[in-house]
C-alpha cells in the first residue's frame, strides 16, 4: 500500500518515484562518471598541448630574429 501511495504522490507532483539502487549499480554509475571525466580531461589536455605547441613555435620565430 505504501508503494501505491508513493506512486500516486509521485504522479501528482510530476516527479519520478525514488528507486533505491543496489551497491553494484552505484559503483557502476561512479565508474561511468569517472570514464566520462577522464575523456573530457584528455580532450582538454590535447587542446592545451596544441596551444603550447603554437606558443613554442612563436618563441622559435621570435628568438630567430
């Protein structure tokens, strides 16, 4: 009966009912988030390395003069 009350309360407020996650689901979710973060950081690092290469190239040109 409590799940029925919870479901009806969730429907009336427009929110989804809270479903408890298992420890396995929690760890898998954390792994997924960490993988996404690592991908994002690698992309950012690649961008910064390209910027550094440009600046080093500019330094070579300036030092050659």
